[in-house]
């Protein structure tokens, strides 16, 4: 079992590009080569990766141990963090409404495969919910770990932490000489020269080494560009670090981190930037494994009291808003009543004015009809004509006027007579006019 497990784990370490510090790589290799059983020298409780913890508004996501693309036996044995698991934690927190994502980093790096794409995905997930990422380096943040956390809005390091190692390493394992010393001889029969990386003596071919170097250089450029983009640095500045690992002060000068804080300072800073500011931050940095799994009872009680106080403050504000709205409503109703009274008064005045105008108009019409009709005739026809508009009424008056003039002329002619040629002399015309006036007076 131990031999099979060593072979499985070794395939993730040997002969593939890695973003990991050399001493961390050596520790893993040493462990794989010297242990007698899968659990030799390792306490599962001591190496088990801490789980993500959340409050109402902060998610604490650990990045610890060696990093790998997917969960495997190494994750269980060595407390590793997988890229798939890390992304799943971020997505879970985002769905829960978290806005502040804290990456608690202590890792020397790990697999190169999918590290940068995972970092990009995490950044997009957080941006989609309008959140922010704060990394706290509580130990080492190197190589792949630095690549994951470079996407942060802020990177804050403990004074004794180390940050950097922007470089790529490939460990080529060749046990041909050891096998030969034991009396084993290996022969390869292939269909193409590049199928096997070894020459006839069992050493790596130069062409194979050159190909690996080309892959390493290409991956390094991609890794350095990733760091330069997210840390707002020039590619030249990143390359000039030559994969060095810096202490916190030097890392700050280079531009790899933004602030240096001890644990207490970092806790206080998180409370300042916390959106709600009323919930205790459940970070258990450097605490025991039991404390990392559970908050102390007094902290839970403190969180509850502060949450109740916050809710009471919100309730008081809501009551005050309600009273203000009720006051505005009463004022609006009073204004409505006052405006309604003014409107009623204006309507009464308008009705009175309209009636007065109508009475004046009807009186004027009666006077017009009286010029051509007797009082009895006016009384009998006025009601029929009172509803006519001005144009129609004026037409009626014109008709009566014309009729009156015609009648007056006829009476005058009968009384005075007409000349031989049907024309009135001056004296006769004067008599006609006087007759018309008399008739009007009689009417």
C-alpha cells in the first residue's frame, strides 16, 4: 500500500512544473522517499486543513500547506489546499451574501497546473457580488500561494512573514543509476526518438532537458505577468526579483504587499473595514486546532449581544422614520382640507358671477326685442330665444328690425301718398320719419 501511494503522489511532484519553494519541495520529496507507511510521523489532527469560517459579512478562507489542483491523498496526509476546494469555498461564501473575503495564507506553493486560472476565477466571483479580497500572510506566501493571493485588493503580512518566489521549478527524478547498481538493466524500444527522455546510458537526453527548460521559461513569463498585472508592477520589476523570497519589510518595498500588521492590529483593521462593524471577526490565527474549529463561548455571546444592539438601533431608526412620515401625512391632509375649502369658495363666487353675467345678458336681449315688439310679444317669445347663442339671437333681432322698418314705411306711404314717379320729396320724407318715430313710441 505504501509503495503504491508513494508512486501516486510522486507523479504529482516529479517531472512536472511546480510553483513551490525548493525547501518545501524537498520536504515533500523526503517524506515520500523515507516514510514506512502513509501515516508515519504525521498526526492527522495537526495537518488537517482548517475549514472556511463565516460571519454575516466576512469569510475566512485558509490557504495552507502545499497546493494542488484537486483533492487527493496528499491533501488528507499533509494538510494541503486544493484549487478546486478553494474556489468552491469562495463560491459558497458568495452565495451566502459575503462581501469581505479574507485569505489566511501560509503556504510555500505547489502545483503550477490551473493555479492562475483559479486565481482569475476567484477574482471574478468576488467582483460579481461587489466584494473585496484581503489576504493576511501568517507565515509564508510564496510561489503558487503568492500567485493565488496576488488578486487581492490588499495583501497584509505579519512582521515575521515571508513573501515572493516568483519562479518555476521542475524536479526530474531518474532512478536508472540506482536500478543499475542493484543489478537491473532497462532497455527501451520506441517508435520515435522523443518517446523516452533517456539516452543509452540512462541519463536524460539534452533535447529533453532543452524542452523542459523552454516550458519552464514560458510558464515563468506567464506567472510573472500574472503577478505584475494584479500587483500593478512592471514585468521587469517582477523579473528583477529573481524568484527571491522577501521578509515583510523588503516585500513592502518591492511592492509584493501593502501593509505590515501583527495579529491584533489586523483584527482591529478588519473591524474598521467591515461593512457592518458590529460582528466579531472569527479569525483564529495561531490558535490551537480546537479553537480553529470552534469559537469560544464568550465570543459567541458577545456576537449575539452586539447583534441585538445593532438590530435595536435599526428598529429605533425605523420608528423615528415612521413618526416623521405620519407627521408629513397629517400636514398634507390639513393642506388638502384647506385647499378644498378655498376651492368651494371660488366655485361659489364663480357661480354667482356667471349668474350675474347671464342675468345682465338676458336683460340686454329683452331690451333689444322691446325695440321692435310689444311687451306681451316679448314675454311670449323671449323664453324661446333666451337659449340661443349671440349669433343666432342677433339674426332673430335683425329679422324683427327689418320687418319693423318695412311696416313703418308702408304706413307712412299710405298716409302721405306717393308722387307721380314714386319718389318722396323732402317734406314727404320728413313726414315718414316722424310716423316711424310715432309708431315706435306707441309700441
